[in-house]
């Protein structure tokens, strides 16, 4: 009787099996790992972009100085 009542209560709850839970947990782990990798790539690309902008500013200033001396 107790078991039947418990099964009835659990049936109405929206629960997942352990297998389904493990699959989703593994998917989340993979997604987090990929997200961390992409975050590091973005940081590296932003750094490269800032370095290129700094070089461009230096060369532009140098060219401007040459042009004003003429």
C-alpha cells in the first residue's frame, strides 16, 4: 500500500531518470568547456586587435609629423 501510494505520487512529479540526468550533465560539462575555450580565444583576439590599433596610431602619428615638417 505504501509503495503504491509512493509510486502514484512520484508518477505525478516531473522527474527524469538517472541516465537522462547523466546525459544532460555531460552535455553541460562539454558546453562549459567549449565556452571557456571560446572565451580565451576572444580575449586573445581582442588583445591582437588592440595591439594592431596601437601600431596603427603610432604609424599615423609618425606620418602626420613628417607631413607637418614639410
